[in-house]
C-alpha cells in the first residue's frame, strides 16, 4: 500500500490498527473475561463463520464453531492457503497442546509475513478458544485478504469499499450509504448493489422502505442463489439492533465487491481482447488491400512497358500521328488513375505503418517485390520507357515529315525532267541531216550544240533526283521501290540521251565540212536563250519549292537565300535584254536587208515570247515568295513567343512543385509537434497549393497552344507538362476528390482515436488469464462464452494447442497467441 490507512475496530477495549500496510492487534488494560456485546458477537460469529466457510468449501471442508474449530490450527492454516493461493509450512499432525500451538503459530507467522503486526495475540489464546481473540484474528484476516486491496479513486480498504458502495447506489431512491452499520438496516442498499449489476435478479421498483426484513431477506436469498455469496447475516438481528456490527456488514458487503468487481474485470478483459483483435483484423485487412493494390499496379506496369517498348515505325504520317494520339490518350486518360493509385498506395502504406507503430505492432513487410521502393523502381522504369517512346515518336514524325517533303520534291523534279525529255530521244534519233541543205545542216549543227548545252544544264537536276532518291532509301521511305524504279528509268533515259547526243554530233560533224552557211545570230540567240531559259526554269522551281522550318533561324536562312536570289535579278534582266537584243538584231537585219524570216529559229525551240512570258512569270513569283516567307517569319515568331512564355512559367512552377513534393513527403514521415500544430501546417500547405493552382492552369493553357502549333522542342526550358506527374501526386495528397477543398477532420479523428490507448502483449495475456480463471491455458468453451462469436472464432483458429503438464482436453495456448499479436513470436 502506498497510502496511510488507519482502521480501528473496538472489541470493548481491544482494537486493530493498520498504518502503511502494517496491521496490529493491540490489547490495552482490559479484562480477558469481559464479553463482547451479545448482539455484535452473534452477528460476528455468523458472518465470520459463513465467510470462512465460503473459502473452506473450496478445499472440501467447513467449520461449525469458530472458536473451537480453529483451536488445533489445521483449518486455520487451510483457510489461509485457500484465500492466499500459497502453501504454508507442513502442519504438525499430533493432537497434543504443543502441536496445536505450533500450528496456530505457523498461521500467525504467515499473517505477520503479509505485513500484519499482531500485538498481544498469541497462539495460546486461540488454542484455548478465546472468542474475542479468535474473532479479532479472523477480522484481521478479512481486512488483509478481502478489504485491503480494494481501491476506488485513490482510496482503499474501508474507505475504498465505502466509496464503491456510494458510487454504485447513488442513483437509487431511499439509499444513502454513509457507513457500514445503520445505512444498511433497511436492506435497500444491498438490493441496490445487486440491481445495479444484475437488474434481472431484483425488481427494485417493487421494494418498500418500510419492509426492511423483506428487503434484507430478498438480498440474502438472491445473493446466495445467483451470486454464490453465502448468507452471513440474519435480517432480524440487523433490524432489531440499533447499530448493526460494522465488521459483519463490511465482511458481507466486501463479498459483493469481489463478486461484481470480478465480473467487471472479466468484461473489461473481454473488451480489451476484442479491441486488440479488432485492431489486428483491421491491420490484416489493410495489409491485404495493400498487397492487392500493389499487385494490380505492378501488373498494369508490366503490361504497359512492352507497348511503350514497341518501336515498329508506321509507313505513313497518318498512322504515326495515330500512334502519337494513342500515346497522348494514354497520358491523359489511362495513366492519371494509375498515378493516383500509386499515391494512394504510398498513403495506405504510411497509414498502416503508423497504425502498427501506435499500437505496438511490428512494421508491415509486404511480399517480395511489392515494397514501396519496388513499386517506385517499377514506376521509374515505366517513365524512362515512356520518355524514350515519346522521343522516338517525335523523331519518327519528323522523319516522315522529311520523307513526305522529299517525296513531293522528288515527284516535282521528276515531272519537270520527264517533261523536258519528252521527245528528245526521237529528235536525236532523226536523220534529217541526210537530205538537208548546207544552211539547214549548219542549222541542225547549231541546234544540236544548243541541245547539248541544255542537256548539260539538266545534268544538275538529274543528280538532284538521284540524291533525293538515295536519301529516301536511307530514311526507309515506305514507297522506296517506286521511287527507285522511277529514278532508274530517268537515269537510264539520261544515259541513252547522252549516247544519242554523241552519235548525232558525230554525224553532224561528218557532214559539217559539206555545209558552210549558218546564221550566227540565230546560233548566238539559241546559245544564250537556252541557259537563260534554264535559269528561269530553275528560278521558278526554287520560287515554288515548298519548305518546312521549325525555327526563326531556319526561315531566316531561306530569306537570306531569297534576298541573294533577288540581288541577281538585275543581272538576269540584262541577260534577258541581251538575248532579246539578238532577236531584235535578227529582225533588224531582216528588215534592213529585206530578208523574209520563215518559221522559227532553226537552232532552238525557244521563242522571244517564251522568254518574255517566263520572265514575267518569274517576276510574279518573287513577291509571292516574299509573302510566303514573311508569313512563315510571323508564324515562327509567334511560336518563339509561345516557347518563351511557357519556359518563363515552367522554370518557376517546376522547382515549386519539386519543393512542395519534398515538404509534403516529410510531413507524412516526420510527425512532430502537437496535433494542432500539424493541422495548422497541413492547412498552410493546402492553402498554398490551392492559391498556386491558377498558375498551373495558365501554364496548361500555354501548353495547349504549343501542342496545337506543333511545337516539339523548347530550348528555353527543360520542363514539360507531360513529365511533371509528381504534381498530380501532391494534389492527390491534399485533395484526393479533386474538389478544390481539403478537409482535415478524418485525419484528426484517426490520430485521436489511434493514439488514445496503446495495449501491450502483457496486458492482453493478463486479460486472457482473467477469462481463463487464472489458468495458463484457455478452453474453446471459455472463449465462446466470454467473447463475441467473430472474435472467439478468430482466436480459436489461430491459437495453438496448450502442451503443459496440467493441460485439459481442448486447452489452447493464449500466451504464445498474445505474443504473436505484437510480433514477439510467430502466429
């Protein structure tokens, strides 16, 4: 005992004093032959005898006369063994007086060993049958073993028992417990105690205060029949005594305390076990849920990675654009729910670990390959493959764009060349020089020279066609076969043209000596008109050439080239004037000398009107080219503004997201400070994120414009909207339902509930021990009787068989089971 308790009970001049755990029987100047008050002695004899027999019957015996049956010390020692649960020294078997004194001394020594100091009480008085000393000794035993350990709200022993009675009977009418004598005379206090704990046994509303004997007998009979409390008092003795014996009343009432306190203790123990098992079942459910969610997420990653690793290129731009759209659909539709699942998985894992830590359970260890780190690594691998797939898509699209551009350019050049070569083989194969005149021969010779000049001028276009065809093959163009066929046909035709041209020259040279006349001016016109015409063809081709650029630098390069071209126009115009001057000279000569010009220039198919028309066409194409280039400049400038605008925001928002991600990550791990401080911190994070969301929305708008403009790169920033998936994780943490409002009540309720009480394995073992009536094992019947069906079956299915020497059939080991609940052994 840790408090000072003084209890004084008078037997005339005899009293017992207990101070700080020491109990004393002290005798002042009094006459040994002086008798107790007869009424009190009668009540004490009956009460103490019944109390002793309530314990002795557990050993299969009882007493009839309290001062006689304890004289040899044997039943006194047996009584102490039963109520203490301890073994006393072996009693002497003899029947001599000294044997009896020795046995009583063993009992008194045991009482003294429990902190009770007996003064002036010796074994001789007990052996001699001294009623007063015997009753005093029994009262001391009752105080020590039945009343001392009663503790209620920091009061103990007599005061604790009295306070317990007051608390239990406070709600009942006509009951006012202030002591252990007259407060119990009408029997209502005893009936109230029974009704408070077992309302099914007594109908308190039918009791009358003016029927004390009926009330007392009702309490005595119900207690004996249903509560296993023997009848220790007589109703008439209590009612007819002005002040009933306090010791007798206390002894009887203490039996009610132990009967009901034991039931309350069992109920508390059962509730504790139910709570512990409920926590354990909830933890197991969370573990199974984690395993299921982790398995599903890992399976999705496993199925998705091969799709992202598939780099088989499509042959058309439409098909590749469909792949890009499928990838963006994956980013927008399929991946975000998985991002949320990953975040929820991490939240569930941290929540489970916190619950386990707060309830003294061992940390949760997921199955192999399903740790949070394993999932994070798998996710990292997914994102790496995803990034590579996106880069490959964009590269392939650029390649196909290049291929489409080259294929169109190839077709244009082939069409121009094929148009130019039409009829050339037939022309070169003619033998018109065999019947021509000298002038005609000379004309044919000059015409052929002009053709050779034209042929040489077209050599560059043929080389360009071959170069484009080679590049299309190197870039794996899907219709390379038709390109190669067409290119080969042009090359073969070109070789044939070269052969035919050389043959015709050889033929003309053989007959050139036969012919001497040739019109030098026609020849000069043809020679100068042909390259000029070819230059104009090339100029028109360049001015109409399509272009694809992705930056201001590229378009600026085209503008520079165009400006250089325009700078050559004055010289070209001079050449045009010169060529037209030759024709004018021919006309002037013809007019001057009266020569009638018949037909066209024999040396060329070009006419002055052809030169004029083409020149006018070139002049019209120049401003159109200027307009196209300027429009492209404006488009590239707009694209550059979009890049810079997006980069300016992304370079601020990107680090902000990373910082918030780290801060929120620490909040879920480092739980420090009071709950209110944690709540205020989280509210601050919530408000910061909500206030910042408008910046993300604006950035998303700019990103949409960039996608619509088909801008694929941005040298001003390393951040992209598709890559910043971690922001989604932050928003999931603070706003899982995407409502724009984050509440803290659920989190606060959880932490308040989970940290309110922590159980230990020892406490659970003690609770099972109570349910098992202090046995080291528990039976199936006891579990099903004391626990709810679900909790009882849970224990039965997991408890191992008890193998101790004192085991009974069906005994279960609750000690190893309790240790396993807290990770101290295997369940």
